[in-house]
C-alpha cells in the first residue's frame, strides 16, 4: 500500500476521489480537521483550568511589549 498527500485545487477532484473510495479502490483519511482538534484536546487535557480573560490580556501585553523592545 502506498500513502500520498494530495492538495486538492478543484472541488471536482474531491468528488472523483470520493467516487474511488466508494468503489473501494482507495481509502481517505481527512487528517486536516482531525489533527487540529487532537492537538487542542491534548493541550486542554493538560491544563487544570482555562485561563481567565484577564490572564490572556496580560500575556498578550507582555508578548507585545517584548516584541516592541526587540525592534
């Protein structure tokens, strides 16, 4: 079995691929959506609680100030 990564440019190509899957000629795994969701789930599982809006704002200001000091 060979595995390939394909970037679909034209939506008609996606339909052709689904048709090939329906004929059991290929198998399609949509990793683009699943991958991001898995990363989020993994990150969230390690956190005890979600950061507050105030905590997020403070972190954003700190990052912004750090970026300004480099320039």
